[in-house]
């Protein structure tokens, strides 16, 4: 490189000193005045002056001015390039990462011309920028790695540390470990990067092993960054023992007094499900901040103790600690889990005041909260306010519709999502398939199945479960079984879906055989499993086996019977004609199940013409304040058959007093991808005349064949 004459020493040193002072204080206004003076003296092209000028603008985040100052340098050295490369790298983001790669390629290309080559500082900036590249970051990273070795920078500890960090952020912890193991020298940044990489991949055991290796070789002393990194690796209950050891080490080393370490300990206990330890640690923290409160609130919310999470949020407000957006996400999730609409709306008001409303993850949590609380209209308002192409937001809204039974709206919204070109994820497809299941929309379900194949989703959970359930509920059991058998792994939900489909479609024995297969494969049944099993027994009239399964549920699997199980048993006994036994069973169960169970017995009494017991069941329903119009209609019909006109009038008066009317029946059928709905007494269908004419034609045909309808007083309308 040609040696250039410097300006007179005194002005150069003066400019250099002043530039350093402006950089330290980030005094941009004074720096711009100084820059004008440098230009007037002709010193702007000298690296000795220009490099600090580039660095000054970079530190003030004025990259446009930094780039202009950089281009003014006639003979750029490595420092010139590194100032600008590292400035873009430190700011982060896809756009800055692209700028880093552009500058790096240009530097390498011009290296032979000006004899200026990349050094360790160059590669550190490059590797820091790689993970944010939107297009082929791995390819760029590996090319940079090769060049670092070619330029002799492979042994530099800073280059090695940034390489380890780069591979970890790209999810390639094996490649990161290879670099880590080959490094002749490591610093605390290296150890933190490797431990954090394992933590990010939920490889807690590997993170602990690296931590122990660090302590064993004694290369670096403990610091807060190492402790927080290893603590972040413990996110499951099986790591609680290791977490407690690190906690003790933090106390022993005196690092627990560092707020970040204390917060990491609280977070660790929360993620491992040890909320008592999390709360105790939180109370002992000397300097609680927003992160401390957020860690505990989120821990309670994620562990299912939503009431405690809301209680802690209330205490946080009383402590005058300002919540962060992460705190509010945790609180919104807690409101979602327990349907706390009032509290959720209060949190909504708080986040609006704090200016967080437009943030995508806040908006998504808010939409999810309103949907799970049953406020679908409010959820949709929040969704429409943002309308970002974020799949999590769209999935929350679609799932909200499905959860609240608005399945048609879910399918419509999914169609809009497709039109906008937003790529679905597994949860999106599972929610849409659930909508098809609820509507018994087989053709639409098949179209969604085609999309599942098109998008390359496998039959892993939850898509496999949702698909098999959809086919089973739509009566397409062969297709459901093919999907079920094609699933690489099956959880209890998958087994339940298939059993339910078989049971509901009259294949009770097959459902029970599937239950035995499930047990033989080691899958533990849940309460839904036994609902399906008992339902299968009911449809098959298997009373003895039903009792065996009912007792097995509590005796072998320690599942406390719910109202659904009691209902299945009453239905089983009623269908088998064991009405007195069903009555005695109801009277032996908890009283809160009464309404549902007496309703089932009443229907059984109608089928077996047991009017006395039917009247008894009906009176029990009236006594319990049933709001089901069908119960009053049936009881009135029973009294009519028994000739008890006074009781008929009494039941009718009670119906009028409660404002109950017989609800019209409704049925629907899907033809050529269109749903046709029919309501009793409704004449709104566009082909109503043709349908009625066909019904009359069929009625004449069956009458001509000798069919005679049997008039049943119990089926007569109350108004007749």
C-alpha cells in the first residue's frame, strides 16, 4: 500500500481527539460541524481521520452518512471496511444483513487490488449478520466460514465465538459444537454461545454438560451471562434438579444478586412447573423489575394456575411497576384459559393506554383471549384492525370460530386466507378440519385433505388426528381408518377420534376392539376414551361390559367419573329396559348431574311405555327447573296418554310461565359441495315445491306397498 502524506500533525490529532469525544457522547450536532471543518481542510479522505468519522456516524445509527463518509476515503484500509460492516451488523435485521454481505463481497473482490484483506473483526461482523439473512443464510454462512479459514482467521477466538453463535442461531448445534471443540482458545462469549445454542433447541442435558466442562477446565470464571444461559436450558420438569444446583451455585458465587440471574431462576422454576420455588425466589429478589413480575405471571399462566397469574398481575399494578408487552401477553393467556372476559377487557384497556395495541403478538393474544371467552365479535374486530399476513393471528381467529361453533365462518375465513396467499400451518389445517367435522361436510373435508397433501404436511399429530376424526364423524370410516393407520405416532386424542367414529356409526364391537388395541400399545386412556367405550356398550346393549368399563375407569386408571360417564350408564340401562335400575343409579349419583340424567331416563320411559316412571322422571326435571322444552312436551304427552288432564294443564302452564316453546327440528344434507338446511315448517328452500312433490310421491308408493303409519300419542305435538 502506498504511504500517504498526512496533514500537519497538530490538526489531525485535534480532529481525531474531537471525533472520539463526539463518538463517546454521541454528539451528532457537534460532529456534523466538525465534519465540515475536516472537509474544508481536505482531511476527509485520510483513513486516520475518515475512519473515526465513519465510526461516529455508525455509532449514532446514521448509516447513510456513514456510507457517504466511507466512500470519500480514497485508500480504504481494513478498519474502514470493518467500521461500516460492523455498524450494519450490530443494528441487525434483514436489510442490514444484506448490506453486510454486499460490503463483504465488495471488500473480498477489491482485496487483491488494494492489498487490504478481511480480518477477524470483519468475519465477526459477517457471521453476526448471517442468521438474519432472509435468503439462504446457511449457504452464506458456510462460504464465510471457508473464507475465514482461507484468510487465516480460523483460530481467532472472536471469529470462533461468532461462528458458534451463527450455527446455533441457524439451529445447527452439531456444526456449532464442531467449531467449539476445535477452538484452541475460548472466552466467556464462546461458552455462552454454545450453552445458549443447546438451550434454544431444548437440549438441556447437553447444555449442562458444556457448563460442567467449562467449570471443570476453569478457562473462564462464572458470570451472569453464563448462568442465565444455562438456566434458560431448563424448560421441563426433568431438569428441576439441575436447575436447583445452578440456583445454589448462583447463591454461592454471589451472582443471584444480579437481577438478570434472579429473573432467570424464577423463569426456570416456572417452566419446570415448580411454582412454589418460583414464588419463593421472586419474593427474595432484592431488585424486582418488569421482567421479574413477567416471569412469575407467565409461569403461573403456563402451568394452568390462571387465577394466581391474575392475582400477581393485580399486585404488580399496586406495586406501581409498569407492565411490558410480554407481561400483558401472559395475562391475556391466563384470561383465555379461564374465560375471564371482564379481566381480559381490563387488560385490553391497559395495553391500549400503554401503546401496545398494534403489536402483532399482543393483537394475536387479544384475539385468542376474546375467542376463547366466547366474544367472537370482539375477536373479529381485533383481527380486522390489524389484518397482518401473520399465520398465528389467522389461525387464532379460525380456531376461535371453531371453538364457538361458528364453523361456516371458520371455513369462509380460511378461504380468504388462501386468496391472500397466506401459507397455513398444522394448527390452521387441524382447526379447519374440525369445522368440516362439525358440519359433517365430507366433500369440503376431502378438499382440505388435498391441501394437506399439497402443502406437504405429514400425518403427524395434530393433522392426522383431525383428519381421521373428520372422516369418522362424516361416516367415511374406511378413509378414517386409512389415515389413522398411516399416522407415524398416535396419541390418546387420535385413538378417541377413531373410537368415537366407530361407535357413532354402529360399529360398537370394533370400537371396543380398538380400545383393547390402544391399551396393548401402552397408551393411557383419558375420560373421553371411556365416554366412547361406554357409548359403544350402550349402542350394543352390553350392560355387563358397560359396568366393567365404568368401574375400570376409577379403579384402574383413577379417572373420576364425569356427567358424560353417568349419562352413558343411564342411557345404557335405559336402552336395555332396565329403567328401575337406571332410576336407582341416578339417585346414587351427585345431584348436580340430575337434569341431564333424568332427561335420558324420561326418553327411555317413552320408548318402553313405562308411563309411571316417565311421569316420575318428568316431575323430577320440573322440580330441578329444567329449561328443555322437549322434557315438558314429553311429560305432557305422557299425562295425556294416562288421561290426567289436570297434570297436562299444569305442565302447559309451567311452560308458559317459563316462556318455553317447542323448538323446531332442523336437518341438513351436503350435495355437490353445497349445504341444504331444512327447518320444520319452513318453506324458504328454493326447490321447496319439487321436494314436497317428491315426498308425496314416495308416501304414495309406500302406502301402495301396504305400509300403515302407527300414531303415537307420545310423539304428538303439544299443540295437537
